[in-house]
C-alpha cells in the first residue's frame, strides 16, 4: 500500500532512508496502541510531525538500540478505514513494514469469505492496495515458504547453510550481517521473526489440525 493510502501510514511517514516495522497492535476501545520500530536514521522532525497529527494522543520512546528505536503510539484507529476493514472482518495483522515508498502487510483472516469481504470494504473505501499472494495456513505446504517473507527466508537459509545453528556454531550474526548487507541487530531480529513465522505456519498449525 502507498503510505498515504491509510491513516497510520500518513502518521508514520518515514523519510527515504528509514524503515518502520510494527511490533504489535493492541486494541483498546476506540484507541489502538501500536508498538513500532523506527530503524535508523530517524529524520529530523519525525516525532514532532507524528505528535501533531489530529488522531494521535501520544507517542512515547520505549527502548533504544544502536540502529533502531521502539515507540509506543496511542491514536484513534476509528478514523482509519483500512484498520476498520481488517477489524470488522475478523482479520489480524501478522507483520507490517513501511518505507517512504510503500507499506507491506501480512494479514490473516478466518476464511476466504472474510478475505473477500475485507477486499470489498477496501474497494468501497477507495483504499489502494496490491495483493501479492494468498495462501492457506492450514495447509503450510501449499503456501510460499511456510509463511516466511523473502528476506526472512534468505536470512534463515543463509544461517543454516553457514552453520549458525550448528554445535559448535560455525558463524556469527556479524558474519551473516556482512553477507546480507544489513546490521548485526537487524540479522538477529530477522532470524527471530523468521523462526516465529515458520513455527506459526507449521508447528502451531499442525497442533490445531490435530
């Protein structure tokens, strides 16, 4: 989705060098509280711009790492038609990453009918989005890479091939970071999310099916 295509995208509008990643979204009445990471560098005036947005109640710095900062945003989600289309059709946000060019979401719906209703809701609200792929998590083998995004798959595959999970360990996250062209902390985070996604689409799905 383009950043100006939904309310939260307009609120969290990074500059051309930053990346924003939603950690979690916690509904609380009419107010939704997302935790989100801003990967360095953070543009001058970013927080002031966020705070001035009409539907924002507050934005608070929660944690700081070498290359990213975790924030807590309290805002009125009832004005965001995109989030309302997700909520009203039983959808859940599994992951979301935004840049100055586009936001990419992974959403889960209880069934195909709910997905269709969500799409109709977005169309009626004139929300512009591009659907990249649809898969059924109850049949992981039919989906692309068991729910892994392409960067997650690349990082996890490289880590396995280079012996990161061997005993004793054959490489470090610094080595992986150099190969992937990202920071050490970003590698750790990407592997963590990759393993969580893989487990969600394999182990937990198998337990539910059982």
